[in-house]
C-alpha cells in the first residue's frame, strides 16, 4: 500500500508569512507560492498574507497562526543572505529552528520557504530565476502535506 498526498488545493486555506527584509526576493517567492496554489485549484480568497519585519520573526507569527486553527497550511517565505558578520548564522539558524518547532507542535503543515544564500544573485536564482522558485516549491509541498495528513487521521 502506498499513501501519498494529492496536489489539489481546492477548498484549502493558506496562511503565507512573508519577511519584509530582502523584500524584492520575498515578493518573488510570494508570487511563486500564489501561482502554485492557483494553478492547483486554489483561489485568491484562500490565501491570506502576513508580513513580518524579517525571517527571525517568522516563527512567532507562524506559531500564532498554527494555534488559530484557521488555516490548513502555513507557508513561510523570506531570504537571509550572508554578509560580513555572523548575523546570518544566528538569523538563518533560529528561523529554521523556530519554523521546525512550529511544524512539529502545530496542527497543520508549516513549510520552510526561507532562502539561506551566500549572495543576492543566488537568492534571485531561487526566487524565480534559472533554478526555479522556492516559493512555488513550498506551496506545492504545503498542498501535498495537507492532503497526505488528511489520509493519516
């Protein structure tokens, strides 16, 4: 027996948490996520956008959304780009750890769509450039996870 989630977004409600820091990249990730949801049967009304200052703040917003029970999945989007100080390591690590904690303790899938790159060019490549759009990938994973978990209940 094989159990897997379908890629049908019809009737699902999505919360998308977007970091305003590195906004150009975050907006491209958001465009990809929305396009994916719409192409898989969702609609604009099923997507609610929540903006926070940076990727470090994403987990607290995702946690509150998860506890609300209003959404079938939460998609976390942002970009942390390495600079000349260790700040990158703290922000990227804590964002990843926080999002993972919410995913494990919450009642719905929480997807990690936060880019962690060395350069802005790398981030742009992953936000709709030649290597695809990780916002699209996070949304597709969210759809699949919701449908998979529905079958496990």
